[in-house]
């Protein structure tokens, strides 16, 4: 993380750098064969970190299912150490913040099937003024290994190096020191894209920052995307472009969180959460935990998506996958909903009579003759997994799970509400060819056509007030209005029994639905 200018401290001589650096050799440490996933302390907490926070977050990552989805790294950022080294020249964990010590913290993390990450700096001081590792590379690497560290983020503050070769020497010094410990440690280079790391860092680190620090606003997400998307040729298993951590659950709109996560997954970026997960919403976890979008990021072929079309604020990305399918992202950067389109041929798919499109957020299956198109919300994305073949969700019976509640649409007598997903027939919904949405022998019905109309279950009659459509953005619509969890844009509005209504479409989580696999009772 860059918090102060690199030139803020007196110069360090090139001789000091060379003295600890062996000739550059390609990095072959066997780590990060897919992009690393985990959590980092900086984005939300900066220097306000401590042992309790890290332990609580580690335990939550297990109980929430994040660990089992692949989020295994728990990474300390800056400010974990004291202001000076000890009498032997070693870094010291701040005893007020980490009274048990970092070896004990690493043991806590490891005992839960997770991995322990730490932060250091390639200059004389870290970005916040704590001791840097320049000239201490091997001693610090040995110390980290003795603590059971599995991941090192190596920052770039407080140095006077001014050429690309200087950067390569300093980062290579720590690479070689880590290798010499004999402990497998994933190596994350953080020089903010200053000297084109995509051209040299694959031989030095497992991942390298390509941009300045991210912040939790749409302007930052969009700017970083544009910097990182052009670097696709550099990515490969064990070596990844890093557009910085995820801001999902840290204050942006739901559709922006989803777009952010989708773009990072398509770009084979590390998925390192930066939010306070202890305070994250159900909607944020619905984004972090989606297995199908994670699978795009973690695809073992190791390709970063390339941008196959761009213009007027609309981009299309295509990412080849190991099984021969292609992930296609339709991205709308503008301030209003727009139709974004491409073709299977443009995405690199072989010629076929038809193509099966799986919407990875809504889980809807559709068939196309070759056109891939959707209405995409402002600051939003739609992502499809595309392959030759055919498929349709019409006529299939599946629960509909809400992103704001993680509960399913449920028939409760004559009313329709949300309830814990449990596989009952009252939650088994079928989109019919006639446009109906049926469950428990009845149809979803809006007995009125205005915002605020309550939804009920009634005898199917084929009328317009029983016509619904699952849209590409995950909303369910009728005559321009959306199926909405009443008050569901607030946590208290997502409890069992909360009714559904039609409401003006606004792309928030309480209007977002996905088809789920029907569980047997």
C-alpha cells in the first residue's frame, strides 16, 4: 500500500541493494497456481489492528463458508510491528496489539485450515514509518518463516530507487531470501505499477500490484479496471496481475459490488477481501461466496480475460476456461441501463448451431444462436459461461433465493414471502413457457399494477398480472416493476415471513434473485 511518497526519506545507495541481491532468476516456488484468495486488514482498519480482530475474522471466515470457497489467506498489513528492531536486529510484533505474538497468531490461523500472511517493505521504512526490510532481507525472511508465514506482501515506500532495474534488484533480494528459508511463501509485490511490473515481475513474484491503492467508490474501481484489463498477456498460473483488494461490502451499491467482483474474477485477480467481514451484510456474503463466479477466477487454465470490444462506456470481456467454455462479461460503465452485446464467434468459441448461456449470478440457462446480449444496469455487469449446446430454465423447478436475505420465495397460505430455504414444495418454483411462475399448484400473482402491490399465490389463469420474467441482472419483473422484499434494503426487512411486493426497479439486493438447486427433504 502506498501511503507516503517513496522519496520521503534520504537516499539508499545502490551498493547497499546490490550487496543483498543475487542475480535474478525466474520464480518457481510452486505457489499461487490460481489467484490467492483471503482477507487483508488495511482497507478498513489501516493501523487499528490487533490480535482479537484477526482471530475473530479468521473464525468468521470459517463459519461463513469463505474458507471452504477458497478464501484461505489471513493477511496482516502495515502497523503490526514496533517502531524499531530489537537488539539483535529483528523485527518485533507490537506487544500491545499482539500480546500472544505472531507465532501464536499463525498457529490459530493454521489450526482452522487457513494460511497466515504478513507485510513488510522493500525500503528503509514501511509506508507508516515502521522498520523496512532493505538490507535485512534474509533475517526478516527467516523470522517470517519461523512464525509460520505463508504469504508476504512486500511494499515499496521510503526508497530512492529510480529505475526499473533498481526495483527488480530490491524485489529479487526478498524473493531469493524467501526461497532460501525453505518454507513455501506466496510472494506479493506492491510497487503500484510504477515500472511496468507485468513485464518483469512474473520472474520475481507470484502477484504484483498494477495500480495505486483502491478505495471504496465506483470511480476508483473503474479507473483500476481500465489500468489492469490491458495486462492480460502477463497472467499465468503462479503469476498474476493484482489490481488491489476487494471493496465488496465496504459501502458501495450492491450492483457496484457485484460488478467489482465480476471484473476482478474475469481478470484472474487475487480475491482478497478488504471489508470488516464481521459487519458485512448477507448481500455482501452472497457476492463473496458465489461458487460459479469464483470458479471463473480460479480456473486452472490461468488466463486473464481480454477486452474484445469497447466503446461508449460499454465493454465486453472474454476469458477462455480449461473445459473449453468461455466466460463472457458484459460491462456497463455508464450512468443508465444499456444493452451490451457480442457474439460467440467474437468471444473465441467454435462455430456451432446453438450455444448454451449460463448466467453465473442468476443461474438461468438460455440458448442462443450466437448472439450474447443483455440489458445491463448502470455500473453493472452480466456474466455468462458460454459453450456450444443448448439449455433452458423454462420448465425446470427450482427455489428462488434472495441476495439480501439468503432466504427463498415461499408460498405461505395465500401470501408469498421469504423463508429459510428448506426444499418444501412451497418453495419449488417453475417458470413456464406461458410466462407464469408456479409453485404448490398456484401462480405468483400481483393483484394490482402499481409500486407497493403485494404478491400472492392464486389459481393460475394466464392473465397479465401473473406474467413474470427473470432478467439477466437477477431481477424478476412484471410490466416494468420488480419483485421486491418489502423493506429488504434494511437488515430488519429480511426476516422469515417478510412479504413480497412489486416495486420500482432499483437494482438493490432485495430485488436480486437466483435459481437454486432443489434440495430433497
